[in-house]
C-alpha cells in the first residue's frame, strides 16, 4: 500500500513551487499504475528539480514513477510501492534542432505529434509511428521502447538515439552518448534506459538523428489464404533487392480492425494481409509496385492492391494505433509483444492461435515482418472481467515462446490489473540474464526508488 | 608470473595453447595503436568453457585478463596494460551457423570480419560493418570496439548489427544475452556490451544480422582544387538530406601518398577528393548520383567521375582503405585521431587542423568518413625524435579539444582504450564517469578484466597522457 499520509509536501513545494505539487484526486487517478495510486504529483521544471525530488525520495524512502502523457502506465509489472508521480509534461522544449546536421535534442515531455510537426516544417521526421500519438511523449516512447512499423527501414530507438541526459535514482545528473551521429565514447548507458520503464533513471534529454522525408510514398496490400503464404511472401520480399519502409502482417482479426470503409470491401475477409510501404523518388515507388505485384502473384496472393493516399493514411494510422484499438475493443484482453525470427513466425502464431481457440478466446495479431508482433487474446463476448482461463493462457504463451527452436521473446504488454499478480505474469519465467539486469538496476538506483517492481524479475 | 599459474593453464588448455616465452610475448605487446604493454602469458581457448576456466584461474591468482582478436585496434584495447593473461581468440574462429532465411549468422569471436561476408556471399548476403582492417580484424574485436567503417553512414555501426551474445563474466559464469530475434525483453544488455571494449565480459559467441546486397552501386570520385570547396560539398550533401552509403574524403597530401602506392587514379595535383558511394535500387542510385554530381559541380569540383566497372570501383576503395598503410612509405610513424564533429562544422574544423599543423610544425594528413563527421587526421612523426613526439601528442590533444568544443566526441569508431581514457573528462563530468564506473563494477567488480581502459585511472582531469615510446611503425590495415 502507498502511504499518502506520510509524504510531506512542504519539501516538494519548495523544490518545484506550490503550483506544481498536486493532490487532485482526478489527476492522481490518471497516474494510477496497475491499481496503485501516488499520494502526490510533482511537475519539475528541469533536471535540477528532478534531482532534488529524487534525493528527497531517497531520504524519505518514497517510490517515484516518471510520467508523461500517461498513455503507457499500464505496461510492466505492478510496482511494489508508488508515492510520487513525477510528471514531466512541463519539460517539453525542443532544446536543439539542427536540420542541416539532421540532429535533434529534446526534453522528455515533448509530445511526439508536436515534434513531428516541427520536423515536417523542415521536411524531416523521426521514424516513430507509435500508438497514442496524440498524447504520447518522447520520454514515454523511449522508456517503453514503443514499437514502430517504420522500424523495418530505420531501426528502433536504440538505432537512431545518439545520447541522453538523465537523473539516476540517487538524484545524480548524468549523461551518455552525445549529439553526433557516430560516437563510441564511453559506455552507451542510454541504451539501457530505452525500454526500462523508468526503473533506472529519469530521462531529461534525448538526442536523435532525424531523417529526410521521402519525395513520394506508396502503400500496397497483398492478401493470402494462410499465414504460411503471407510469411513466404514476406521472406521473398526481404530476400529481394527491394528497400521497403514497412512490411506489416495482419491476421484476419487484425485486418478487420485496420481496414475500414472502401478498402475493407476490396479485401476478402478471413485472409491474412501484408501491408507494405515504399518510399523515395517516384520511379523507386513505381518499381516497388511492379515488383511487389509480381512477388505477390508468385506467392499465390488472393489480391494485390495499391492504396490511394487517403486509404494509405487511414491504414497507417490504424496500424500505428493498433495496441490502443485492441484495448478499446476489449479492456479484458491480454496483449503480448512477441519477437521472433521471421522464419518461425507462421508456426509460432499458429500455435498461439490454437491456444486461443482451446480457451474460447479470439486471437488477433499484427506486427512487423522483421519479427515484432502484438498478439492479443480477447474474450469472445463483451465482458469487463477477464476470462478465468487468462492466467493459464499467459503461462502457456511464455512456454511456447520459450521453446528453443522459436528463438522468441515475449512480454505481456497490456492486461487487466487483477491478472498481474506477479512480475513473472508480465515478464515470463526468470532468465539467467535477470541477475545482470538486477546489478545494472543497483548501479543506477541502489535505493530502489524508481518504479520498484515494475520491471523484469521484479526489478 | 607464478609458474604455477602457467602450469595450471597448460593443464587446462594443453601446452600448445599457452605461450609464455619472452620472444612469443613480444608479439602481443602492441596492437594498431601507439601503445605498449607486456602480458605474462597468452592463452588460446577453444570454447566458452575454456574461457570460463581461464577466468576462474585468473581470479584465483588475482591476475588481469585481456581479450584479443587480431590486434588491429587503434586505441590500445587489446594491450595488457597491467600485464596478466591475454586471451587470444584466434582458435575460436568458426562460423557456427548461417541462418540465411532469417538473415542471421552465429559466429565465434575470432572470425575475421571479411571472412563472414565471404562465407555468405553466395547467398547474396554480407555483414555490413566494414572497418578498413576488415581483411584481418575479428568480429569479436568489432563487438568490443563497436567498430564502424565507411558504410556506417548508411548502415550503422556494429551495435546496430548484433542481436545476441554469449558472455563469460569475470566470475567465470557463462550467460547469454539477447538472442536471434530483433529484440529481447528486459534491459538492452547487448546495447551496453557492444562497445564496452572488453571491460565488462569476454564475448564467446555473437549473433549478427546479415544484409542483402544492393541491386546497384555507384562510386563517384569528385576532385577539388580547394579544401573548403570539398568540405562545403559534404555539408551541402548532408543539408540536402541526400543519403549516400559512404562519403569519404582524402586531402591532397594523403592522396598523393596513396596514389604513389596504390595507383587508384587520384589526380596528384588536387587539394582533395571525395569518394562517394550510393547503393540501392538502380532507379534510386541514378537519381542520387545525379544529385550528388550537381552538388559537387556547384561547389567547383574540377571533375566528378563514376567508376565504370567493379575493377575501377575496387581500385578507388583500395586507395581509401590502404591509405593508412601508404603513410608508412613516407613517415616512420603516425598517430591517428578519431574525433567526431557535427557535419556542418567540417569546413572550420579542417581549417583548424591546418592551423594546428602549422603551429606545431607537423605534417597532418586528413582522411576520413566525411559523411558522418568522423575525422581521422594522421599526424606524422619519427619516434626517435622525442621532442617532435611531444608536439604530436600536444597537437592531437588540441584537435580533440576542438572536436569537443564544437559539440563532437572523442572517438567515432576506434574506441577510448588506454589512448583517450584520460581525456574522458573533456566530455564527461565526474558524476557521469562515476556511474560508468559503477556499471563496470556491476559486471567486473574486481576490475580484473581489461584494467586501465575506457575510464580515467587518475584524477588529473583533462591532462593528456604521453604514451610510451612507440613500438614500431603501427600500420593499421
């Protein structure tokens, strides 16, 4: 249990100013993490104030969870303690943007939507097509390592993040990496922070490389009668000379969610669909259309459709928002983030689908053909309580992914709070490398102040 | 060293896998840098179990351990600074698995970089990181140093191409981190380990991504009469957001030395050349090459020509990759820098290097990865002239300081090692460094693994350490 009565707000008010220390019940509720609510919300203005808040937390033995747009607080295992929500939304400045050098430095509270708009003015972008895009902030996207379909061409945050500044659990301001596009100076500590869910440090600045917007873009949909055919097509594409921006594979359930209006009428229901994007000079996009059409034909595609710009815009948005769409459709769903090599994806998804059928659950999967999927188990009827079988299904998913030939890794990204009775439910059974992670945690946050219990192995 | 330890190592690995005679040890005193250090013995493990056994023995005898690949490193990473055991991975040189369907390979650390690309060439695949030493450097070394290469510009450094590692920790435990899939849940330990310069663990197996060879490649040579026009062209290419696969620059001094040796076709009377490569679909390559040619012409390139065939292309690249070696023909020794700057600061930085060259009365050749702002000024010297060598070290420090002042970094791909560890305070605060020390201690608590590397040893902030008298002409391949 939290200990609201024991938190002294006076010191926090001295640090951040009275207006930035809040106990409003509605605001507190927004920052709930797995059923736990903080006693107070502090909104620091800068790294120095964060450092002071954390030193206070260390002295008072309080637990702190950094928050931004509050869109992904449900990810991770339930925190053991939670006293202070450290709201970073005031730290929302673009600190440095050099479009000529294609580099950028931002505070964690910058919303991705605003940032992409700023970059678009210079015909540049960050390849972060991530869910909750109207509210998600850079800090949260980095801390949750949100998956973007553009990873296919541009890599993940770890590949285009140049460095970070942060405050450790002891309140020490530190940094790693830098602001230049190539750098091996010192340990890449910032890579540890990506996906760490705020358990190691509070991010105060992130430096990225930016990318030029392509001249033209084309989006295509190919549909197949089976998962095997869809993945065979993906493999043929990845072994071709084509240079795609995005290759997404949707099972029939996912296709029903991402295609709407006229497109859905053009695509046969019950098929597996592959959505691909090509970008570059118009001649490059045309070439992709020709070659993809040929490859789709060779892979016995049921359909191969180029999308109009309006259709493409809608499909891209639905793919980007997929985890959010799932949660809206069924709050009682269990949504995994699964990664595996392309070659076993059809088999792995097949096994997981059988598991869903055995337990009378719907099965929806959408993901990057390069090997990162969202896999959702949903109750067939609209019910608010999670299905009784869910814990068994969850354990079974980890067991299946743990089979050596799958080379897979899974994490339960979203599920009803009442299901999350332990860290293993979310992160899977203990692995040998968890001990190394524990030691890393101890170097950043020896007093266990930052989001204790939220990470793998109960870290 | 305790003869008993040597006997135990021989019992563990067999007598042929342990070297301890002085004449053998001499061969392992140096690497591609100007540093020196004498190990007490060299061991050649054949498996992770061997490595774990070595580590346990080293612990019992409280002896330092240093991993070593081909010894081509340029910052002293493989040098036994405090003596001890050098673990040479040359026997662990097998490609364990080629998983072409999933674009992965599993290799032992001693596999030579280019050998992996050759092993998958028939499948139309290759391993992207391409350091100039790729004919001899090992993938284990690439992992330690997070090596780059000319094509880093488009494809990223080693860290972007490693998905899994098997480690032997300093306590002898064998652990796997990451895996074959593109990501693994939990902290990104692979991201930390790649580039940790052998100070956190010994790497005994590596899973890497393989890339598909592009359909088309076009290599352009742009020839200039002034350095400013050359560097302004690079800035303009970056500003226009054209993304070549590689964009290399050689100044007149360097290319003349190379031309005499390689006969790559560089005009010897020019101020500098850019070697620019574009790759991808043929439509994209043609469009990009046209745009780059236009930029170079606008910046008064005397000539822009494309390699007409593979032979011409390979010759141009030989001119680039063997440039360091060519320096050995005109100078007994050189000191290579590895600073990084924001790409837009290239013109002023080259002017600054010219000033430094005049100030210290030293010949400095410039050859570098212009497209990502990674400089390799080569300061030439004769190691017998101690006064000159002191100027070399001072000039190197001044170049480094300039890089830091314009917002850059100390090393883009060669690593910190024992060459630049005392310069770390130019970039990092005591708090930054203390955290790095704690992370190191989390893996390597007794500091037995590769001591004296990456982090500063003393408290003398910003002081430049004068390296020992250099061994012999260090010629990185």
